């Protein structure tokens, strides 16, 4: 039998790290005291997502400093934030799992409030950023995306962007056994949760380094979010196609009647062109949309691993 995973900790805190050498010292200076003060049996699981800077060296030192509560998973290369979190879930041994970003945008001081909610019996605690500190175009874009997502998927999240969240381990296990290639963890977790809730938390500006998300990556994430949770775009498209087809059928009949009773007609040819171009645009959009779904299938059938681990730093506990 495969290694039966033990849940011998009360709490696992999973932190994906990608080129965060400037934030890590401040992060550990703040997060360890918070977690120590909880009086819980906890562990911190750092997942290095193929950083090219001194992050790994720092994590190694940190592991030396607190081997009792620190575990470090090193990925072979950059697999993306969500893959890194999945790797963290696979190694987490806590009954409860909290995720947060390494860049200190999510204050570690909020963790106790999340746990309080978990203690009240919720199995998923989402967060809403009280005063979001991001550029205006990101705020506008996420407002729009939220609205679209709420309409066409079952996922209800006031604020999809904030990664400071708490899950019960049944949810993280379910997420881990879902073999989806590109996944959006908070949304998936919401689907699996039986008693979800949300609280509002502080949000700070990124103190060091740059956001790892370019506009392109954000767009990709949002496309994935929609296409992996809903086929409504495809359905809308066929609906639209049906209407257009009926309208153009009527147009053809009308033109045929015109031709028979009034003879050939050349005027209005540009209108016709306009209509044709519009239809071509609609068709291209549809092909692109199909491509999104086919792309997902393509990546899924390849069955490539979502991440590759190069090393795990953890103390070999003789007791476990
Ligand atoms: N991150 C990661 N792999 C990536 C990109 C980001 O592990 O490919 C980590 C990053 O180190 C940080 C978190 O994911 O801890 C969020 O990244 P970032 O702050 O760049 O995202 P934003 O806050 O701008 O959404
Ligand atoms: Mg950030």
C-alpha cells in the first residue's frame, strides 16, 4: 500500500516561493512568532518554485534554524504558483491547511482569525481584501472577471485573488487527487467545500520585488478559471450561432424572392460584405473558444506531472 499519509499536525501553512529573496527574511521574522503564539502543533511548508535567486539558500538556512516546524519542498523548475501550492498540499500533514503568499501582501498576523473561523466548524475560509493594494487596472480587471465567473460558474468568491485562505485537509486532499493540469485552487476548493465562509483581511503593498504576474499570465489564469469550471461559453456560442444562422437563412430567402420578382440587384453589396465580415469574426472567435477547450484536453491527455520535486528538506522524525 502506498504510504498512508499521516495527519499528525494540527496546522500546515503552505507558502509558494518564487524569487522572493527580499521578502523571505521579513516573512519568517513575522510568521514564526504568530504561529508559535497559537500554541498549536504546526508546520510551515515552503515550496520553492524553481527560484533563480538566493531564496533556496535562505530556505535551507531557515530549515536549519527551525527544523522542528519547517519543511522545504524544492521543485525542479518553475511550475507556477498553483502547482507549487499543490506540491505543498501533497506534503502537508496538518488537519487544517493555510496558504499564503511569500511576498507579505497577506499579513501573517491574520492567520489566527482564519483559524478561529475553522474552529467554528467551517471547512473553507476564503478572504476578501479589505483595502486592496494593487494597480487600478488589476482591480478593474478582477472586478470584471468576478462578474463573469459568478454568472457562468458555480463558484462564488467575492475576491478570487487573495491566496490567504484556510482549508480542511479533506479539501486539500480532494484537490490533490483531482488530476486537472491547470487548476485554480481557491475555486476548486470552493466546489469541494461543504461549509465555506469568507472573512475580510488586510492587504499590503508588495514590499519587495515585482509581481510575478504579467498581464498575459493574468489573462491565462482567468481563461483557465472560466474554461475549467464551465462550458457556458461554448453553449452561448452555439446559441448565438443558431440565431445568426436563422437570420441569415431568412436573408437568403428574402434575397431569392427579390431576385425572382424584381430581377438582379447590385446595390447593398457592401452591407452584405459587412454582414459577411461580421460573421467571419464570429466564426474566428468561436474557433478560438473551441481551441481553449481543446487546449485543455490536449494538456490533460499528455498527463505530464504537474510538478517535479528535486528535494524535500524535512526532519526524519523517528516517532513517525
Ligand atoms: N509564485 C510562485 N510561482 C510563480 C509565481 C509566483 O510560486 O510562478 C509565488 C510567489 O513567490 C508569491 C505568490 O506565488 O509567493 C504570489 O505571487 P505574486 O505576489 O507575484 O502574485 P500577485 O500577488 O501579484 O498576484
Ligand atoms: Mg503578491
